[in-house]
């Protein structure tokens, strides 16, 4: 690597940078979205992991949901108990598709990574510690 290309290489911190931990789960859920023709679509999915701001779901049947599509994500009622983020316990959550994993010939199902469109938690900062302009 030359000094000219060193600045082009992405740097990755060596420490864990995830704000909230993912929790591995296997919970039944539903997705609802509107396709490009305006038709409302539904899919039964299984949530595989959750965090405060995201969820990864797998779908046994192939569905066509494009990247960045807004979808409604909802855990089935009986699955909303236990240690889950508050937004998921309340019911339907507006979410954006930000990664799509295709089904494989080996049998791995199609998957979608969803970003939950919820207000981020803010840490309490004393008024004296805030910067003023």
C-alpha cells in the first residue's frame, strides 16, 4: 500500500461499535407493505435476531420487497412477551428494508434486515454540560 492509497482504505475500529446488542430469537412475525402497483402485500416471517433499532427476519416463501421499501413489522401477539425492545412489544413498527439475503440452493431462506423507524433514545445530559452557541 502506498501513501497515496492509504487514505482510501476504510478503517474499522478494533473495539465493538454496536450501540445495542442483538438478541438471538425465533419469533413468529408478519410483514405488510405496498408494492409498486399500490397493492397491499403480507408475508409471514420468523424474526431471528432483534435489537433496539433493527430486526433480521427470514421468509420461507419468496417475496419481492425492494431495498429501502418501507414495511410494517409486527410480532405475533403471543410472541410480544419477554425481553424485547419496547417498540416491538407495542405492536406494528414502521421499518425500512436495508439488506436482502436471497434464498440459497442449500435451503437457507430469504432474509431481510429491517431498520426500525423509532425515535432514538437520548442519554440524559445535564443542561450545564450541553454546548451553547
